[in-house]
């Protein structure tokens, strides 16, 4: 889920989501409660990804 821009299918992100069969949802404009929920989720996702040891044996340089 991300901001309220209209998906055009022309952006790399939209193409990647389509290729990976990911449903990309957009928020409605002027909905701070939803935006807060998304920011919290993105923060938790970032924390999980930064603390995960990937098969390459390298740690993420953004580890926090």
C-alpha cells in the first residue's frame, strides 16, 4: 500500500508488482490514520529485513 497517485502501469514499480503478482493498493487522499498504519508497517518491515541474514552471508548495510 502506498500514496494516492494513480497507477499507470508505466512505472517500474507497477511493472515489478505485476510481474510478481503483487496487488499494489493505493490510499485515499487525506487519510492520515491510514498513512500512519502504512508508515508503521513499513517501519516494521524494514526492521525485519535489516535484521535478516540473507544467503549471501552479508548483512544489510542499513541494519539498525
